[in-house]
């Protein structure tokens, strides 16, 4: 099943490259390896391989479900849904004239805590958050390829949202590495 998901991910991302120039499929492969290293179940590892396919390729959630079952679909769909949360909160904060860098501390802290809570509430299955954390960790490992002006905001978001989520789930190595990479930028 995992091999089949790798073949599907490879085919779906054919011709796509990351900013580094690497084939895009290297990212979902790295995410799935992080998940496998945590001894996550097969469906979670498969979801790691497929987590960007519906958003970035021709595949649809129905295709994922038909091929890999409803649990994998739910994980991929949940990860896609929670991936949109940081952007939604940034937009809301912008509309209110706040930023993570210079907003009123109590208001910013409240927004960040709301975002963490929304992540957990929207994730019907805790594995969705683990897939998202693995996705963020690999993205932090390759942050040097992002434009300089985006690195600091991504790093701050990682420190304020994702590292505390990893802590709450007891993923200490993820928490430590997320913080290390974020502090670097």
C-alpha cells in the first residue's frame, strides 16, 4: 500500500519542483519517512505521501478514497484543511491591524492560542496534526530556499504555533528540531 502511494505521489507530482530544484515528490517522501520514524500506522505514512496531491495536482479526495480508503482520505483532507488555518489567522490579524511581530502582546497571544485550539479542534483525528507537524518540520529543514522576507515570519509561526503543538503531543524531538530551525531564521 505504501509503495502504491509512493507511485501515485510520484506520478501526481511529475514535473513539479521545489524551490531548491529538487523534484517535488522529495518533500512528501521526507514527510512520510518522518512519520515512519515515529512508528505511525500505515494510513498515516500513506497520508504523508499524499498530503499535497489534492491541493497541488489533478487528484481529488474521491480518488484518494477510492484507491486508499476512507481513513487515508480523512487524513489527507484534514491536513489540507488545517494547513489553511495559519493563513486565515494571519488574514484576520491583518484585518485587525495586528502582526505577530508588533501586535499588542495579549491580543497576539490570544490569536495564537486560538489557532492552536482550532488545529486540535478541526483535526478529528490526532494523526492529522502529526502529519502537519512532519510537513512543517521538513519545510523548516528546507527553509533556506524560501525568499528571505518570508523566512522570519515562517520561523515565528513555527515557534508560536507548531513547536507548542509538538510539545502538547509529546513529540519532543519534533519540538526541539522545530525550535532549532526557527531560531536559526
